[in-house]
C-alpha cells in the first residue's frame, strides 16, 4: 500500500491474539480500520495465518518457501 500504514501488535496477555490497524488516505480523507484477530497455529518455517474475531471480517496467511541457505520467497495468501 503506497499511501497507507498498517500496524500489528500481538497482545501481551493473550499471545494467540493480535490487534491490527490499517490507516490510509482515500478521496482526500483519512480512513482507519482496526480488528482483533486470532493467530492460528503456525507451521514453523512454512506458514503463519490468522482470522478476525471482531471488526472487519478478514483472514489471511503468509507462506515461506526456502530459497537457498539464507533466503526465502514470501507469498501473501488472502
């Protein structure tokens, strides 16, 4: 996102949950969305994923594919 900012904070008292905030400008107005998400069980070195508990109905995942000994390809899965 070119004109926006997003923030993800894992809750200290509930590490399986995170607070997401998305801010951007559209049609000359500041827009902000936020939601609480459950961080689902990750697959180590392969995948992290989540789904919203309240706020925007959203879910997503990020997959990691090894590329040599010190790098990886990152795929955002909507």
